[in-house]
C-alpha cells in the first residue's frame, strides 16, 4: 500500500470493500452504499468522501467513483449539490415538496394546487351520501367488518359499472381499492418493482411518483419528451440500454406540462412496452371527459398495463379513495403488498365514495366541473395567450414557459408579492434533471372566475416587467 493510498484511507470516513465482487466495481460500490444507509452506518445528510480521495483509497479510477455516485443519485440514495458535495439523501426531507404545494398565503389567490373547484354542492352531496348509508343497516354492518384486501366486491362492482358508463370498462376482479391515487402509485411500485430496479417517466412528472420511487430505493430515469409527451424512440433506446421494469405515464394531461398523447403515440408506446416487457402504470387521476379522452393503455396492452383512478379531482381530495386496475396475474402481488401496508382499504370510505360517485347529483357536479374548467382554460388563453401557455382544454392546470430573462424562482417570489401563488418546475423534476424556467398554473382553486381572472391579470402584468435581480457577487 503506497503513501497516497494510506493517506487517502486515513481521511475517508466511509471505506467500502471491493474484495471478491461479482459485479462491476461501480455497481458494487452502490450496493454497499445502499446497505450502509439501510443499516445506519451512513446517516441522512452525511457527506460522502470526495471522489478523488475515495478513488485513491480504493485504488480505482475517479471515473469509477463518479459513475457510482451518479448511479446512487439515480436510485435516490444520495443527492449532489454544487459546493456541498454528495450527501446521503434524507428521505423524510422529501415531504416538504407536498407541503409547499398545498398552502397559499392567507388572502392570496391560490393557483398552486390541483383540486376540485370549490362549490357548496360538494358539501351537500357528501352529507346526502353519508345520510343514505347511515339509514341502510346492511351497509353499516359491512363497514364494521374486516374486508378482503382487494376491497368489498359489491363496491368494486359499483365502481366498475360507473367506469363503464364513462367509457372505461373494467373487470371487477381486476380492480382493487386504494387510499387515493398516491397510495396506488406507491402500492404498484412496492409490489411490482424490487429495490434497485429502474422505473421511468417523463422528465417532469407528478411529485408523488418521484417521492415514492425515492422512498422505495428505485432508480428513476427521465425519458425525453416532445409536444405529445414521452417519445417512443427515446423509450426504445433506453430499454435497449438497461432493464426498465415500469413506465409511469399520464397520457391525458401530463402533470405538470399538460401534454396529451394522440392515438398513434399511444400505440407506439404500447408497442415498445410489449417488446421490452415493460409494465405501464397509467395515472388517470386527472380525469377528463370521455369526449376528450384517448384510449387507455389497459385497452392497448392489457396484460402489462395498470390504471389508477381516484375521486380526488372529481369529488374531493379529502375522501382518500382510489382504485387500481391491474392484469389478473398481478392482483395477488398487489393484494399481498396492500395487506402488509394497511390490511385492507377502509370499507366505510369505499361505501361513501361509491354511494356519492354513482348518484345522479354527482353526475351533474362532474359535468358542471368539466364545463367550468373548459371555460377557465379559455380565460387562461385570453389573458396569457401571448406567452403560449400549454394545457388540455379540460385540464386542471396550464404550463407557462417564462420569457427571458425570467427565472422561475424569481417569478414565483414576485407573484407571491402580488398575492398570487404559483409553483415552479422544481418539484416535478426527476433526479438531477435541470428545471426549465416555467411555472404551473392551476385554474381550479379559485371559487369563481373573477378571482381567477384577477390572478391571471396580475401574472400577465408581471410578465411584462423585468426581474428585479441584484447579485451580491463582485
């Protein structure tokens, strides 16, 4: 052992061993890193040795260490920041992404959160659903009993019949209930993807998916996109380079960019998935009308496609009710994972959700909301059209690329000063992908169009101004 190696080893607080390994050195380093994080040898926030120092200590090239650190970052084990090195990721610190997405300042116009449009009908209809169930003794008796992990079959039949009326026919035996769409995301990943395996999505995607992949120790890889979303050629190339277990996809109205996949694009993605045996996890939570909806992937590739449904955009996010459609061979794995998490989804919530969702009153509410959202999206184009916001005509949000020299962080801050809350691209970025200078604008939080238009007008005025950026550097 030479002097350089001795000195380097003395200065490294983390020293993995590379003896008798059967995998590439960089992969062995990542595996040991994951094990040391899991057993507590490496703590959240702890800084890893500098790459050159660790390379000298282990007598490997700097390139090997660089590749290992990058792979560890892909798997959500570490995070690299300029000036502070590479540190063990604190997975609990990912939660603030949701907190800062969910609360606008008092008195401000909230365009930050994708929620159903506020309306008194929601309170009235929820009260009616609860009252109906309370008067129905068999429903109350069932709600007090343990249920199958898959969920009460009667309620699954109710939901399957309702989805069929919406142009989404499903077999009742291929449905299982979840505690919302986010739970369905996590459940699918936990049950079907092993730690260290790779999942893929658009480079900008739902923060809940990013958080779930991190928590489960999965590689999360960004797939290049165009105006229709994920590019089939890019997905095919990625699958040739490495094994992708699952592709998370939002073909109707990508969150946050609003991209919509046409029929040819869906068919091409399905063909790539079939060829490379990739599971497709379609997030249908951004539930649009049948008239504006394309063919779901479970109709194009039924043997490998899962579909997520939730009432969070249709009725209310507070119910925490969702469902996952999966091919029959995958149902036992999903049920086993669900049983380990919560034993079974709460039947009372399922009963309330299905009672409400299948009522004529809910149908009127949902159709009103689709019409109202379409009108609000027209207002976005009227007020901000010069800046070409991108959105589905019936989608809950619009994506606004900021003109030079605006940076998203500055724009969000200045908008808040004017009483408007919006969200930058950062929470939606997969891994270390650079965040575009853009913001997401949700059209649904304001209770009325006038409030929305006021907020949009303030943003339009701000876009015509120059950023007030003063650098402390000399």
